[in-house]
């Protein structure tokens, strides 16, 4: 399936293979993909994004951090 042009996706996962698989699949489908290996990288990516991501694929069990704790910050940055 193709993704509409201009769709931006952030993939957050501590496993490099998972990030790479998602990046390849989403890129081939037409998405612009960014990646983050941990909570700090994810928060920085969201904070510095020129425009909000359309989709964030988030690993909820990041090492030493509950990924779900990032959701409120993501929503503050892009309430829609």
C-alpha cells in the first residue's frame, strides 16, 4: 500500500533491526521516516520537528523508561 506524499513518521524503538525494518517498509511505501533509539531521542525529534509527525510508532517498553510516558508530551506538541 502506498502512503500519501508528505506523510511523516517517527519510529521509536531500542532494537536497531525493528527500526530498520520499519524504516525500509515505510520509506518504500512513500513516507518520510525519522527514527529514535530511546526516549531522549524521541522527545528531541518531536520537539525540533518543523511540523508535527503524522504518525509515531512507539515501543512502549524502552529500556529504563516507560514509552507510554512520552505520549502526553507528544500530544502537547501536536494536539491534533
